[in-house]
C-alpha cells in the first residue's frame, strides 16, 4: 500500500472562507426511517405510522439524528473524500428546521466559514464549515457548524 496522497487532495491551504460546495442527494424511504428509529430513536412518530398520524407531525417523520447521519454521509462522500481530513472536534448550533418525511430528497450545501492554524498541533488546521441540508422543495431541514481538522500541506 502506497503512503502517497491521492492526486488533487485538498489541504488546509486549499480551502478559503466563503468557499461553497454542493454534496450529493439522498431519497429518504419509509423503511429506512423506521429501521433507524427502531434502533436509535424509537419515538412513536418515527416508528408507527398510525401513532405518527395522530401526532403534531400528522405523519411519519425521520429522527433528527437520522437526518444528521444522512447529511454526514453526503458530506463524507461529496467533500471529505477529497480532503486531507484529520477528523472533527465537534459540532455547534445543530438545528432541525423542517421534518423529513418518506420520499423527501435531501441535498447538502457546505460553506467554509472559519479557518485557522492549530496552535497546539503543527501541520494541522481548524476549519469550520456551515452544513445545511435541504429537501426537494428547497426547504432547510437541518443545519450545523462542523468543527473540522484538516491537515496542512506537507513541505517537500
């Protein structure tokens, strides 16, 4: 296995504040909503169509954690797959704006909002990205600020 980086891998220096990226799409199914919720968030409006119909949501909705997981997968596949990521330090300002329902098609918008070199770890930068998930009607369904760590370009 080669230790060389893939060509065109983006590093800390390649990312600029204000830069935006669009990342994937995913159609949410009733089956995955129920499967995720049964395992991780078994509230009635996530797992039982009849109970969900009688709830304030008037129908089955995805767990917010499921929505976050879907968006995280789009972020990994559409952004981090080509970035020298060193992991994350957490998230700030996580919000669920609009319920996600079966049949919704989600997409993700990413904007770099802050970056700085790490004071404690040479060769590492901190990059904050605003992640915003939208449904097919362009309604925002989720948002959060990801506190990422990106490797800096290694000097030759």
